[in-house]
C-alpha cells in the first residue's frame, strides 16, 4: 500500500510533513530530511502503541506492507 505524505515549508522556514490518511502522524524540522526523520519516529511510536495495546485504530493504514510516497 502506498501512503501519500505531504511536506510543506512554513512561513517560519520550518518544514512539516504529514500523512492525510492517518490523523496525528506528522513530523517537523529545519530541513526536509529532518522532517522526514521525525515522521518516521512518529510512525515507530504509533507502531509501538499498537504492539502494546493490540488496537490499530487510526493507524490501520500501517498494518501490513506500506511505502511512503
């Protein structure tokens, strides 16, 4: 499954990236690379939550194989 990630540069010069299909997952940074790394950390935290609770909830698009586009 391909998940679309949107990256934007704010007026403050910082970058933000989010996945429209998954509420609450985002990343920020001074560079695009830093924002993407921050998003990947958010995904890891979400998957840890799923592992602990057994509940996918809003994170169900991460269930199985996915790639970020």
